[in-house]
C-alpha cells in the first residue's frame, strides 16, 4: 500500500458513493448510463470472485464487498426503484461491442490459462472501456449535471492515481503487470477529453455543456 | 509475471 494506491481507492469509493447518493437524494437517475453501470457490475463480479479463493487483507476484502454491494445497489435503483427516470433513449451505446472484444482479448492476452485468471483479465479489459456508454450519453445530450461531472472526475482519477501507484511499485517492489498497466493507461486516456472540460468548466462553477 | 500470486489490488 502506498499513498497513490490509497488515494486511488478512496477516489474510486467516492465516485461510487457519490453516484448512489445522487440517485437516492434526487430520486432520479437522469443522465446516468445504465449500460455503463451494467458493465461495472460485470467488472466487479468477474474480478472479485477471488473473495472466495484468496485472502489479501481485511481492507481488500472490505472494499471488494463495498464495490460489489454499491454496484448492484445502483443497478437496483436504476432499473427498479427509479426506473421511470432512466433516460434509455440517450443510452444507446451497443455494449456488446465492448463485452465481446474484451472477452476475446482476455483469451488471447492473459498471464495464465485458468478460469479465474481469464475472468480477472476480462474484468481489467472491460473496465478500461466500461465508461464509454456514459461518455457517449454525455456527448449525445451535450451536457452533464455537476454532480455527475464530479462522479466522472472521481472515477477517472482513480485509474490515473493507480498509474502513479504502478510506477511507484515498479521502483520499490519490482512489480510489473503489463496487462493491468496498459489497460489502466487506455482507461485514463478515455477520460482526457472529459478532464479538460471538467477543469475548464465545472471547476469554474459552470455547468458541463458541450459546444 | 506475478500470476501465481493473488492479485493484491482492487
């Protein structure tokens, strides 16, 4: 554990909780992509199956349980409790275009051919692109609520902080996992456009709207 | 790689 990894995890946690609280308080999931949320649920489920097979630390297990619970809680709010507020007309990204290639890639580039390792690798590849339906939705509607922007910023920062963590771990522990590093870089690059808009608009008190 | 060890990140 180092400061970059901890900050990344806390940023990730903040993002997930921010989204849950936003939906709960406003009684609405308008502007949120249900498809991205489905992808994140697949990501956490396939990655955290190791809750049952290996123990790293109380911290790790606790965070995994929180991420899983919050993710399924978000899906419940979006597709059951506040379903009428779900803006599915603008959530039109075809997620099979992300699900299938990630799955194929996880069979081609993987450290070891075991079911658990392929599922873990799949979760890494899918996570890298899971935000695309949400970013697509923002580009289609041309705007995002400020709280949604904060959510996206926290979620994007998490993997960027993990990149610093991997650089740190490379020098201090000789840790080098190219699968997770390359996927993490791709994931962070996808947010760059949004980061720019966030810094130039949202942080200056303006609403995030596209020209 | 570290593939024989459990993944210690989230």
